[in-house]
C-alpha cells in the first residue's frame, strides 16, 4: 500500500510499505479522507516535538478487515479517534484525561495519510470508534476530531452565553470556534492577517473582524466592549505575538485560551505582573475525548455547524507536498487528503 510518512530524517516521503498486520482485537481501516492539521505542519517543520512523529489524525474511513472484534463489521463507515485515555488513572479521574499516560501511547499505524491503517484494540476498547450515521459524508467525518478539540477548549475556557470572545486566527480552527460560539450564544470577534479568512469569519457569524496589519487589535476590541476588553481571547494561531495581543485585549479578570500549537522553545515577552494585577489567566486545552467527539459528530450531522464550507482544497495522497504548500497560504482554509 501507499503511505505518506514522516521519516527519521525529518522529511515526508510518499512510498510503498507493507499493509499493517492486525493483532487480535485490531481493525484495518481504509482511509477515505484525512484532514491536514496545523499540528501536522508543525511536525513537518520539527517544531512540535515530544510526540510520536506520526502524521495524519483527522481521518474517516471504512472498516476493511477485523480480527476478533465484536460489533464492528467489514464495510462499516467509521470515525476512529487516534488517541484515547484509560479512564481509570489519576489524571483521568482528576479532570485531565488527555494528560493520561496512555493517551498518546497508541495511534493509527502508520498514520492517517495512508491507504490503510491499523486501528488498535486499545482505542476500540476505550470507545475511540464512532460509526457514522447515514447521510454523513467521509469529508464531514474528517472534521469530528478538530471540532471535538474546539468543543473541549470552550468548556475549559468556561465560555458562556453573551460573553464577548475575540478569536485570534481565523483558519479552519478559528472558524470552527466562531460557529461553536454562536451555538453557545457568545459574541465573537475575529482577527487574522488574511482578508479571505476574515470574510469567512464574517460569514460564519463574527460580529466584527480586524486585520492586525490595519488596526491595533487590543485597542479596537476595547472600543467595542465599552472600554473593558473581551471576556476571553482564543489563540487559534501558533504565534506568540497573538498570545500577547490576547492578554492586551481581554478585560480585568478575563481569560486567554491557548489553542494553537506554539513552536517548541517559544518564549513570551510579556510583563506578567499584569496577569496578577488584573487577575488575568491563561488556560490551555490539548486534544479531546470520547464525550466531545460524540458532541462534534452530532453537531456536524445535524448541520449545527457547517464544515463543508471550510473545505477549500482536496488532494490525493500522492499530492501531499502540494497540500502542505497550499495549506500554508492565506487563501486556503482547510485542505483534505483523500484516498
Ligand atoms: Zn488536528
Ligand atoms: Zn488515564
């Protein structure tokens, strides 16, 4: 079979490899669609380390083979969650399931950018597999994982109805946040360097959008919130400048939600006495669990959020390099890799 793999030399290669062998309890998934995520690109650039160098985690597909698994049939259309917690360790029982030592231990083998991948027994037994409802396309299902991560983040940032939220970075994640904020009844503002993305942010429900090339974002957000600043700033970008803008743009007692993957070694230049004096806090959110993936599937299936309009590019596996180049461009929103 063909696969795109991130090799030891830090480069991606599209090549022929043996189809993974199943152990008891595993299934083989035929990949239909796998979203290209910002974190994949960070891995390609060697900026996201300390995790297994596996790329492709936003997949949907068809069960091609099973090995002693109950209730899953060949031909089933599924969403396989690449990481699942154990639900019984200290972290799982104390509100940090995505920090569970088992969470990142297993993954798709060899990754989501492959014609087939092995989905391990561990993930199946820990409820990491969802069957797709009738009418949900594989493209839509490839958004379950990123949407779930956004849902968990909004819970962690404690976003409530009528909160004013500035979303910094209006890429696929920022635009998903804007749609989810609308469901909660919060008021969203968006900031991005790309006019195309700002236009999309408006379409998805942002009240006002700003381009930091043109306006001072923190100053502007204060003007729009009776001088206070936003309740929450969501950093849907990997730039440390965006985090500082977030701190400057929130009100006293406000929160900065850290979502975009900062490059390894990022240092923040910020006078943090302001955090204490103004009781500002920063909350990070990393990945998602079963509960949020179910909610994400439900929102996408019931068209509460529109993921199809986020897709601007589709590429075949062998065109992976092209997808990476396009995804870095401002006019792209979401690039999908298809089988
Ligand atoms: Zn992702
Ligand atoms: Zn655990």
